[in-house]
C-alpha cells in the first residue's frame, strides 16, 4: 500500500525541530532512518499530518570516544556502527549484534536512535543498551536530560520520551578489557526481528564471573533484564558455573507472549538454549 | 529547502548519471518516483514495507530499499537503478552468471537480487556460501529456491577473488 498524505519538512537545527514539534504536536512524527516508520506509513498503521525529517541535523550523527565513555549519536546509521572500529573495540556486544539488525540495505538507512525510540520489543539494540546499562541523552526546548536505558522502555513501542523531545544519543561506560560479551539470536530468517535474542556480558576476574548482565529481546513487551538468572551466576568460578539453574530462573525474569509463529512456552525454551550458548561463549573466549 | 511543512516539494537529483528535477508529493516513496515519474520500471515493488528487497537501488553508492524512503529525501543524492547498472561492471557479470546458472525464472526479484549481490561482490568477494545466503536474506525469490542464485553469485565472487589475489 501507499502512505496516506502528509506534509514534509526538514529542519536545519534542533531549535527549529523543537519549534515544529511544538506547533504540530501530536500530528507530527520524527523521521530518522525511516526503516520502521515508512513501513508503518505504507501499511497505514499510522497517519501523521507532518513528517519532520531529522536527516539534516549532522550534529546528531557520529561516534565519539571519551576517556570513560563512548557515545553513539542518534542519527548514526546502523552500517556506520557495524563498521566502526571504535564500536568493535569498546562496545563488542553491539558489534556482535549489528549483523542481526535487519538486512544490509536496511542497515544503510536505519539509525541507532530510530531503533531505540521506536522501541520494538524484538529489536536487538534496545536489549544491548539495557544489558550495557546505557544512558540516553534526550533534548527538549527546556534543556537536556538523561535517562537510564533500564528505565526508558515502558511498554510495547512505548518509551520515556515526552512530547516535544528528541533522542540525541546513547552513552555507554567504557568497560575493562576483562569483560566478555555474547550476543545470540534466533529468527525465522536472518535479519528479521528476533524470535528470541540475548545480549550478555560479564567480567571474568580470573576464573570468577562477576557483574553479570543479561538482557533478552522478544521475551516481553520491552527488553527484559534477566536479574534472577544473572544473580545465580554472579561470583561463581567457571568450573562451577551452574548454567541449568540460571536457565531455570529465566522463568522468573521473562514474560513472553504467544504470537503467530511461536507459543510462549517455545520462546521460554529457546531463551534457555540461547542463554546456554551465550554463557559458553563468555566462559570460553572465541575470536569472532 | 525551506523549513515550512509542504505537501509538494521540488527536488533535484542525479539518476543513472542524468540530472533530474521534479516537483513531487511529500508522500511519494522513491520507488514510485522512479517508476511513475521517470519510467524506470526495473525497480520493482513487492511488499512495499521493506521485507522483500525487490525495490533495492543504490543511493550515493549504498544499497537501500526504495520503498522505505521518500522521493523528497533523495534530493541532492545520486541514485542508480538496474537500468543504469545493467550490462557493465559487476552487475553485468552477475547478469551473465544468473543467465548461465538458471538463477531466475519470472524475473521479478532479479533487479533487487543483482544490486544487493553486487555490493557483496565488491566488498567481500571472499564470502562463503553461508555469507552469501546471509547477505541475500533480505531479498525474496519465489521461483528458484535460491540455490541457483547462490551458485551464480558464488561464481562471480570467485572471479573477483582471483582478480584481487592476482
């Protein structure tokens, strides 16, 4: 199908963007990469009066490495993140997840911030941000605020973003070289949204695992942090890693729904399988 | 471009090496612009929501879904469609390999397949069969069962591997 009629505008600054948002309110949508929004418009799932194209705002694009943190601008395209040596060096979890984010032609347009703000529960990047405890920088007419990724995702396609605000970037703490990472995903077709995906990382202090963080996509209305499972692994030495207990505890952490293709029970099974794979990768390092 | 919202906008872009200037409706996507305004009907529309890959074109050298961007967003860009890419270069080689390996039947998916595959041959001629499958996972073909398409792309990849190794 074709998109319904709307007007289009491409502001030259964030200040102009805030003006437009204020003037057009609920009838306006922000257009970043458009790889979800355009599909929704073509399917007539949404009918905004105005699209505000953010693609003229170069200040929202790019990857910056600081002493303690790394920042990904909201308008940075997936393909740039995928190919960034800064991301592969400082954010290996995101580097591992990128090939799973849709298909090459979509990664060339789709943006980091678009994926976060759209907040599909089966998308890879929101789960990575939750696992890495990222902070999102949000700007509005009255200034800037930061929100932890873990509090940002509120429900199906629902986030903490308020009317008039724009997601500017995601900030990640630089973790030590002793952290290990694994991103695993099952999808019906490579590049589709995940049936189930897991983003996991932990510090390996000698043989002991600590600061274990595990987040799932596709296992509820938002990315889900597997707190009970992570706690069962915390402080355990590698030879005594009780993977099956952690897998069993996922029952407490996750809340999958039946969909057209899989029952919730199947998804729970797949989540346990993926957690096992991720922990095997973390405990025994591989060259990826 | 002015910064007041508008339903109709003037755009200027480069399509297959020629300068194009048109007034377009804001809601028109790039694939419809290419097909209806410019008569470039080699860009196909299958699903129109980014799943099938039949509308794949190049925008400033990178492959994109023409159904998932607006014509107005191509203002100032360089667009290449199958009409401009055919017969020469890597796409030409792929076309011959598709013919020889029987990698097409109805031909609906073929322009998108060729343009997507060309990117892989250029960037990663050493790709394994599994990597070729992964790269083409965003393009649907309902006739061939993919095997012959992977064969054809692999043939051209091999050719380029040899060239670069030599």
